[in-house]
C-alpha cells in the first residue's frame, strides 16, 4: 500500500476492510514454534471477513462489527491485557527502580547505532528487522565497538479512516498499534534481532511515544465516546449549540485546525485552555494553533458529536492526557512499554516527545503552561520507574531547557539526548570558534546535568535543531558574556542561529525546517563549512577532507562521558537528497526528508535505487561497511580506533571536571577524571588552520606524564603552572592520558 507521498506503508487489504456489510471474526497468525513471554489476544490476529452477515457495514459507532474491529486493534485494549499478566508476579520486585541509573545504562551500552527503517536498504525480499538481525552486520558492529541498536519506530503508525488504514504523517512517530508494521518485518524477526544482539553482547532499543498516538483505533473509539477511550486524549466535547464556533472540515479530511480567534473563543467559552507556549510545526493555513476540531462523529450511543483535541505536533498526532480520572492514557503507554520489553525482548526504550505530558490553564491573557510542567516530571518518573522495574532503561529526546533536562532526569529517564551541545559543536565548526560550545558545556555542568547522563550524537533522522530553548526562552533575559560584550539569552540564541544559517543554508543542499532547525546531514554541514557550493562539486579527492572533519566531530561526542550515538548516514557519509527527488514529501514544508536518504549499510543491494519503503537512494562518500573495514584509511577504521581508546580507558563513565579557557579560539579542551584516579584530556581543533596552544587547567596535577592515547607515546609533562603544550593540525583532535605522579 502506498501513501500519497509515495512511501510504502502497510495496511489491511480491501478484503479485510469491507465496504459492504460483513461480520468480523479472527484467525491466529502463523508464528514460529518458540516460547512466548506473553499470551497474545486480538492484536496478534488478522480479521477474516464473512460476507452478508452483519446488517450494516457503516464505519460508525452504531455498527457493533465496526466497533469490535477497532477494539481488536486498540492499544488500550492490548495494554489492559498485557498489564494483567504482570500483576502479582514476584519478578516485578527484583530490580531497583526509583532513581535513574545513567551510569549503569552507559555501562550496559555506551556506543549506539541509530537506525531509521524507512531509509534502510536491504537485500531483495529482506525486511528491515531481518537485516538488523543479520549476523554479518553484528560482526561489523562488534569489530567497530557498537554495542546497541536503536531501531527507530517499527510498530504500526498512521491512522484509520473508515475500514482503511491510512499512512503515517510523521515518519512512523504517530504510533497506533502494538503490532510490528509488516512493512518492517515480523514479531519473530524482532525477537530474532534481539537474540542476535544478546549473542553479540549488545542491546536493542525500541521506541514508545508517551505524548501522543496516531489517529488509529483508540482515537476513533474516543470520538465515538466508547467506554473510557475519550480519557486517553486531551479532547473536549463541544455542545451542538456551539458548533457554529468551529471551523468547517474540508471534504476528504476528518478535522480542521483552529485559527487563533477560534482558539480564543473556545477558551472564553470554557472548553479549552487556549494557546500554548509555542506552536511546533507552525505553518499558516496548516497549523496555526495546537488545537483541531473533528467533523461530526456518530457515537456508540447513536449521538453525533464534535470534539476539539490537542496536538502538540501534527493534527494526526492527538496528545495523550496523563491526568484524566480514568488514567486511560497512562495505561496505554505503560502497556506499550511492557510489550516492547517483556514480550519482544528489547532492553531499553526511547521516550519520544516526553517533555509535553502536562498542560494547565494560566492566568488570563497568558499562554497555557505546557513546557517544564510538574506533571511531565511525574509522568516520566512513572514511565522510567516501570521500565527499570522490569530490568530496562530509558532515554529521552527532550529538546527543552537545561533546567527541564535536569528536572526530568532527577527521577525520570536514565539518559537524555544532548540537544544543548549538538548545535553548539556545529556552531564551533562553522565559525572556527568554540566560545559558545564552551558556554554550553560549562552551563550544563553548573546546572547539574552530568555529561555521563547524556546521549552525545552525530546525525539522527531529524534536523539540526537550533531552537536553543535554554537561552531563547528559559533564560531569555539573563545576561551572558559573548564575543566581547554582554548579551541576553534571547540575543545570544538569535546570534547563534544567524551564524549557523549564514553558512549552512546559503547552499541549496541544506534547507531550513520550519522554526526548528536545518535539514542536513553531518557530511553536508561539513561540505557547506568547507565552501562547497554544490554537492556535485565534491570529488573523490575531496572526501578525505570531509572525513577528517567528520572524525573531529565524532571525537567530540565520543571522547567525553556518556553515550556516543551515530547513524547509517554518518557511517556511510551520506549527502542530502536533491529537493526534486523528494518534492512531494517536502511539499508542506517538512524538509527533513532531504536528510533521510536511503543507504545500503552492508552493500547488499548495489543496484537498488530506493529502499523498500520508497525512499530514494542518496550519495555515499565513504561506501558500505565491509569495504570500509578492509581499508585502514576509511572512516570506519579510524572511528574504530577512537572507540577503542574510549573503551580501553573507560572514558564513557569518567567524570567531567573542567572545560577550561583556551589559548586559541578554535580549540576546545575537556578534562575528565578516570575511575582509577588518572586524568583524561580531550583536545580538539575546530579551525581550518594549524594551532600550537597551551592546555592549562587548575585540575591538572604538576608532574603528570602526558601520554597520547592513540600512539601510547609520551607527549609531555604537566608543568608547575598546571599546563602542557600541544600542536594541532587543522581539524585535528587528540586524546591524552595524564598519569598522576
């Protein structure tokens, strides 16, 4: 089944989604004969159609067959069944769960490969999950030092319209089922992948989305006011006499976004809490507020209703209500987490959009409180505790302030994505000046965010975020010294965004993505920084220069405490896709599809022009992993050397103690204390010129022997001024062990 954007998606066939009267019964899937952790109910069943039995085939709440069909696919129904199988079990009390364990999580797996199913090129007929469970791939990962794979979203996503499944509106982050999407493989393949990871000493990280679902069975049942399903969502029934306040829903759509005037009118009428602190994915005429109104829907009681519902993101992603008296939303999310961990075999979960779990009406005239809300912290505590209780760990992609990261990390997720330093190290590269990067590193330390609790990443499926919310919103009026003057946080954020945009979007191969950031790959950030006006200008002779900078950025992320994460786009040196290749996908402004080029990690399908999901194949600068592994000069082999140093010296679980001033604007120095008491110093040159500089820190011990961790040769001695000299070539990094006297 193909959506309107041309990407391959899954869905039940017309025979399974009848337009004529039918009765739905169920037959079990065929599964391999293997032990099952949980008993499966309707979610593991396929509808079988028996014609001309039911009186009415209408897709309304008045049709029991349709309601039954929706219930068979409901995440809440699955969650209720899954939860019962854990109650009263002694296994639920064997693990500590109250406090996050970031260092324990890092010790479990400190180097992650981040996959993206839609962009993964496989052998003909091979599924994404089958490819990720391939022994040859895990042999490469083991050789390089990669210890975990984050699969990305692989369960059914999108929505339901009538009897038909509809496509995802946000790259499968609009989950609507606990089933594995057949487009990516089977549950048996997921379990086999987990088994291969365990055999190789690794871990599989799955996804849950505690902030929203898609418009699947649960949302359709909520619209029909079935049982406690409306309690899953932030949705409000609008009395019929007030329907004139609501916008008309265009033909072919099931909802319409509210404009600001309607949002205000409904707030004054006492229905909703009104405008929020920001409108993510804002687009005039598409998404002007965070609220949408449904068309009239006939409920299970025969009553026609219209609802207004909250969606932080796109209209196909209705937000979950974490404080409804039914606690239906909470039950849905916890059940989904237990399914991934205890049934499928994942060892950890990513929490997507988990900073938006609480909303509250504010004083008149002020936006509703929707970021940094205590309910978000409480909900994350519940999720994190439940995952730890069954032996797993969690990480959060939380693009909020450092204060919010600290608050949610105090009792919630074990690890947090490093959205603070990621735009900062890109800024250091673009400007050849590390001043802002040093500020972000120091601010994190000062506010109590341990780098060992962060996931330091190169590229993932998203854009390069440059919202810089800590400065732009949370501390907008605070004053910071920068570039020789005092500026407010808001001014600082504007200045950094301007610097990034001046270089990165002055070329046609990187694009702005709404107000969030820039759609690009790591390689195209580097290409723009090095002055390539067109990607066609990059020749084989230019690849080593791009690779050199890429390795510098890898060293920044890997040679500090915490998790180091990278993607297939990084490992193969992928460039962005030409805009015309994804014209339909980016038509409504989602330019991120340009940075999601399909790539062939293992070189198994050299003739393929697209992934099985339909993503066009992009240009790779470095080539497939087996070829790189055989070439000592390749990106992969040099990355392997960096990760070997990281592993041998326990850098991932070290303690960052200083980010000192530097003698050259392009230099960055990070000082860490290793477990045995020795010190580790990362020294990086973000400038395109050779640098001779002095490394000085009050934490260095005079007389310490300075050893190059890569060559294991002595490189100097710390003098009485607590300093030593270092020489750096353009875009070069060093890793030093300081052996205490």
